[in-house]
C-alpha cells in the first residue's frame, strides 16, 4: 500500500456537489451529523481512502468480517444541491498525516467537481447545553455573511486556539486551493457524544443546502444519552446523600 | 540499511503454504503459538526482515553473540499443508512502520506462493480464564463459516475497537491483496504471558491445517505461570491477613 | 501542499537587511519583540511559510475568517538597516521539522539578500526579574565583541543546555551557511508572558541596528501582566490568612 | 541541510584504525571513556556529522560562540593500533534516526579503512559498584574468545533486553556489514555519571589495542562524584536522625 490509497467503489454523477466532512472530534458532533446525512438521504458509497496515517487497525462488522480502517466518501442526493459526504472512524494519527489526508480529501472533492466545503464539528463549552448554538468560521467574508443569514454565530476569539485537525485543515488548505470552505461547529459540553448538537448543525445545513431530514433516529440516540446523563446525576445525588457534606452538617447542627 | 531489508537465509520449496504470524501482543499468545509451531515441527529459517521501524536494538544469544533485531520466517512442514511461520521479538515502533512491515510480510508470503494467512493473537478479558475460547475475525464470509465449523467463535462487537497492530494489518491489507486472511485470538486475562491460550489457538490451527503437535513444553511453561499466579495469590492472602480490613474490624467489634 | 510552501504576498526592495526572528518560546519574549517591531515601524508582509510541520490548524481572525497557520516575513524599514522580521504563532512540531523550517527561513533570508541574523528569545531564570539583562550567543568571536560593546552579557555555561528550537537552529545552521548569526535572550522568570524582557531585547537591537521604537503599547501589556501578578500574590496572601498554618497556631498558642 | 551532513574538518592517514564509539548513555560511561581517549592521546578532529535526527539545538562554548550540535570523529594515534574515536553530546532522537545515524557512522569508519568497531557503554546494576566488571557482546564467537582472554565477562541473558541505541546498532548493523564489532559495557549503578566504570572499560581497551593512558583527570572526576555521593549519604543519615523511624521508636521503647 502507498502512503495514501484511494479505492473507487462506485461512480456517481454529481452536479457541483458540496463536500460535507464529519470525522470524529469533540462530542462526535461532526461524525454523528455526517452519518445521519448518509443514512437518511439517498446515498452511495463512492470512494474509500486508506492511509498509513490512520491507525494500524481493522474494524470488524457484525458478521465477523474485518476491513482495513479507512475514510469513506458517499454521493448523497436529495436536496437542492448534491452532497459528497466524508465519514470515517479516525483522523490522522500524526501531524504530517493530517496535512496529507486533508489534501487527499480535497483531491477527491476536486475529482467530483465540488468547489464548496462544509466541515462539521463540535465546540466544547465545558457545561451542559440548553440551547444549541452553531458557531462558524469561513474562508472569506462573503461566506461569513451567508452563514450569519441562517443563524450561524461568529464570536470574536472563538473557538479560542483556532480549529485543529481535519475540519481546520479542510478550511485552511481549502482556502488556499480556492474552495469556498466553512466550518460549522455545534456547541456541546465536550464530555459526551452529543446527538442534539449534531441536529443543530444539520438544521443549519438544511437551510443552507435545501434538503430535509427526518430526525427520529438521532432523537432516539439523544434520548439514550439523556438516560445516561440522568443516571450519572442520580448516582451523584445518591452519593451526596450517603456522605454528609459540610453543608448538611451545618444544617443539622 | 534501507527502510526494510529482507535477508535470504535459506530457500525452501513449499507447496501453497499458509502464512502463520505470531509476533508479540496481548498475553504473548501469538508469539508463544508461532514459536511452538517452529520448535515442534520440522522447520527451516528462510528469511530475516530487518527494519528501521523495529527498535534500534541488538539481541544477545547465550554465547554473547549479538544480532540486529529482526522478524523471521520459517518454512515448516509436517501437516496437510506447508506453513510459513513468522516470529520475532518486536512489532513496528510507529504507525507508518506498522503498515510498511505488514506489507513487506505479505510480499514474502507472496514470494513463497502463500495465499492464505492466519494471524494469531490474544484477546484480553480482564479476568482469569477457566475455558479458553478462540475468537475469530476473517476477510470474508466463507472463511467465517470455515472457522465456525472448527469451533472458532464470532461475537458481535468483539474484539471491541477492532484488531490493532500486525495481526490486524495482515488481515486488512491481506484482504485488499486478495489473501484469504483470518485472525485467531485466544481469550486471555491480559495480565500474564499465557501458554494455555496459545495452546487453544494451536489446537484450532491443528484442526484447520491438519498437523499434530506435542504440547509438553507449552504445558511446562503453563505450569510455571501457574506457580507464579499461585505465589501472587498467596502473597495477597498473606497481606490481607496481616492488615485487618474494615470488614475484619466490624466482625471483631 | 508540499512539505513547505512559501507564498509570495508582496515584493520589497530591501538593502542588505538583517533577519530578525521572534517565534513563540520562553516568556514569549522573542514573539513579543518581533511583533512590536512590525507594529511600530513601517512594515509590509512579504512572505508566508506554510508547512506540514506546523500544527494542523487554522487561526481565526476577528471577522470569523480562518487561515491556515503559518510563519510570516515582514519587510521593515525605519532604521540604519532594513529588517526582515519573522513572526508567527508556532514552532515546528517535530524534530526533523525544526531543521526543515529553519533551513527554509534562511532560504528566504538569502532571497532578500540578508547575511546577518538575530534570533530573539528569553532565558528562564526561575525567579521574578528586577533588572532585565540580555544574554547573547553568537556564530563567531567578532560578533561576541560587537554584542558585548552594547551591553549584551556572555556568561559561561549559559544558557545551560544550549539553545533549543528555531532560535538555536538559525544560529547553528546560519553559521554553517556563513550568516553572521547571533541570539539575543532576555532574562525572564519563565512563568509568564514577559513584555519587559521583550523591551530589554529590543533596546539592545536599537543600539545594534540604529532604529528607534515607541514602547507605549508594550508598556501597557507589561502593566496588564503586573496586574495579573499582583492579583495572584494577593490571592496567595489571602489564602495564607484564611487557613492558619502550623506557625500561626504555635504563635496563637 | 540534508538529513545527514558529514563535514570534513581534517584529513588523517590512519592505518587500519579501530572505530571506538562513546556517545551518551547509561552512566555516561561510553562518553567519558571516549572523551578521555581523545584528551589523553594524540588526536585530531577529522569529521563532524550533523543530522536532522539530533535535537534542534546549538551548544555554546566558554567564549559564547554557538555551534550546531553534532557528533565528532577524532583520529587518534598512540598505541599499537590507530583509533577513530566517535564522541558527541546526543544520540538520535527518533527510532529511524538511530538507524540512519549508525549507518552513517559506519560509512565514515569505512572511509577511514576501519573494519573493527568497539562501542563503549554502561550496564546498569541498580546498586553501587565495588568492583567494576566489564561485560561484553560481540558480532561473532571468535571475538567473544578474544575479549574473554582480557577479562571481559559474558553472562547469559545480560544485558537483559539486549543493547539499545547507537552502541547496539553499531554492533548489529556492523555485523551485517562484516565489521568485527563488539560492545564493552562497564558495570555502573545507573544513577550517576560514573568515571570509575569508564576507567574499567578503558583499561580493557588498553589491553586489547595496546595503548597506555594516564587516568589522573578521570580519577579527579571520580573523586568529585565520590564527594557528591558522600554528601547525599550524609544528608540521608541526617534526615533519618531527625525523624525517628518505627525502628528507632521500638528501640527507645
């Protein structure tokens, strides 16, 4: 295998598609969103990207069949615009690999005639979220305006420290190659997989690209996560009842 | 030295051999199994693979003679099928190295006309094992059936997180190069070198490939490990007798 | 993108300029100093250097527009000598990358006809500084004399362990390529961003290169840091008053 | 600069010299020994080896002049055999770099007509040493005999885990390139720089290669280390006198 190996799984005739990336990251927001797009809309797996910069690993399906870990491009139809959706289980494992893989992903986008990129991710807030805002960053000022028009927020100095990893590089390298690239980041606590944040990001994309999604399966995952959170909170309460705190003692006293 | 350097030690005329890999990993199950094969059957060292991705190290034999660390291929005869057995003291030390070495190993397999691969390893259970099951993963569905027929278990979502390292890559890269590749993983606690798990894996291989092994030396190592475990348990008991626990105190009280 | 990618932003006709480097390091002394030079004097951004050895990251400006992280060269006029000032938010992320980037920086210096290099940095003392000395290291003995003449100190065995990173390499690689290279290091505690140390370094440069700077903005940042230090000290005092120490108890007793 | 850059400092006409390597390692035994050879015998610096695999660093001499970190080859005359002595302040910083540098070192040895290699190092025992034995490892059995004849010890399974780093690779790669290579390892506690262990290694080399050294300067360093050890032991005793231990209490009781 070469450093990068792009396997053609199927061909697809997309008309000026938009590249939508959702690889693992904060709260798995981008990954959840991209996978939901692929599941809910009419999609075809078109390319697999293997790389020495991915972990040396096979993933095993429910039949016990193993396949080398890779990133996948799906041709997705169903809205005003065709989509080319990038999903997978891993980002690059090293600094140089991040650059090489992001470049390869843009090559695939080029091949399919895409000149617009949305990379999806989460931005950690450190606290549980009530209302899920979507933050943005873009390759140019006119894109900023376009995104603000559908409610995306641009906040000075956020995310602090810039955007790291594939989402950042698709934006940074994309800009240098004259893609109209933007990053949509759902607010998320940062502690848990966050389907609600993924939904907020997808609803923004719906407005931008004119498609419609059913959110039932994502809501189910959100409910499951809610149950997990509730159980954790109950356990914490239980503990705080067993062990009297300073406050309890003062009250009793 | 180049990045990879394959030394021809001897030639061997093998008829459609099966590549069997056993490099260090969980419980050293694969390594113990592969070394036992080489010791018990009629075997010839045929290739050494040196690499910059192995640690910068020499190993020293009992005469004080040092040799650069490497992986070794042995031509092994003695069953229905000829074997090409891969052993060694190290896996690659870096991500890219894992891919490069696994590719080189498949090149050697190719050279000897092998088109079937069994990578051997352990799967950690976190607890001491009573009955040693062998789990499987395979490059295609018909191999899954073949393995199930000799008692290999395929469990959904196991091993969680896929198979990492050389065993995983021989399966993943092997599949891409159209090898019939499978991984046999003996259950093992994960805490200790586990000759019993190695035996379980080898007994599965015996059925699959039609050879017969004597297990005396492996049993001796298993007995030694048993002694180690017993000593650890005694020491723990001793300690718990010396230092009264909360429970003891309550009982006394 | 290649391993290194040098973007021409503008041309500038500099006459035998001096390369002045100030990338992040101890106390951010070099970075603060170089940025102050660019802000206070008449400067033009001339080159951007992108590299796979920088972190995989975009930085976002106050308008929400993202750009791939890079190092920047500025043509700076305003003194006896023209300057080529190198600034940026990151050093290389890996060992080999440090060498590759420093070589590329010297290539750019060459291109602009520079044959003299000052790399700026901080040297950690581990304690708060009253009087900010500037330590030096140079590529040859005559430079040592020149620097001592303007008050730069050369102390045996300092900095202990040599100079690591881009500042060290510009000196070391620069010497091998026959640049007149020196490193100016402001003393700094090493715990905080240190604008006062940056000023000490800049005042040395003023004498060496014959330009004049206004220090108002740097003084403001120094005052801000002073406030931070005072607050930390107050908090520490507060804590030591709330919680009686052993000593207090003895005294009370 | 390339990945490796060999600078010719001077030429020397050596007759079948022996390569002697002493780069930093356990107890700095090899480094101390090689530097002592260079200082005590008639030596000329002949080559400098620069590399991207060394740390990105300059070292500064007592005049404040900085030079890029490198390894140095010295032509050394003064015994029955000419020597080519390799010294320096660093080993490679990464796995692949270890292989590349060791190969380059053997290339230089080749260039000077050397076909014998002694790599010098320390072997950690974990306790203070009374009598400094020298352990050996060699590229072939006849070298083992030769070394045993001058008192070098070969102990089964020592050093456990083989020999790692440049000393190991010069032996391992050297053997593959048909050098007569051996490693001499002085026993050392492993906790401190150990001039006495370096002397033990050098005395072995004296017998093997027929030269004579004065050990005064090495003895002085050994005395300094002795003082350090004594001070540490005094401080420990002091502490154990201040704070009564369980044992003291029982005795008092």
